[in-house]
C-alpha cells in the first residue's frame, strides 16, 4: 500500500478510524533526517501492506495536528492502534527498527 498523506481534515478518517495499526510520521521537507527516513518508510509500507498503514503529516502544512500530539522534534513517528496512541519513536531509524517497533505494539 502506498503511504497516506494525512491532513487535519483527513486525520480522523485515515488514522483514528483505521481498522489496522497506523504509523504516522510527523515530518517537514527542510528536515534532513526526515528526508533520510522517507525512502525507508516506502519500503516499510510495502512490507507491512495489509498489516499496518504508514501515514505522513507535514508539520509545516498541518501545524495543529502536530501540536495536538505534542510533537516537538521531527521526525516523530506515532503508532496508533484502535484510534489511540500506542507508542512513539523519535528520530531516523533503520527499516528493521521501524518494523520491530510496529510489530511489538501490535
């Protein structure tokens, strides 16, 4: 499955109402570590297809979404399970760590 680009308008539908876990990457285009993790998340999305959804929220375009979840540094990845925050991971991490993170909270 492709990565979902969630907005403040679509966040509830794409993330909170999802039937499967959703890993939300809060990022910005000017963030070097965010750019490093982007291709990794593409691979994670392909590998986790049917098991979890990967969503991205651009904090420059959606500042209220970032503020609502207390995102103060990026990249921050928050795993939502059944519409609630289950865990968060801060910083750029390798694919294996991200997949393990999703699986451990699922």
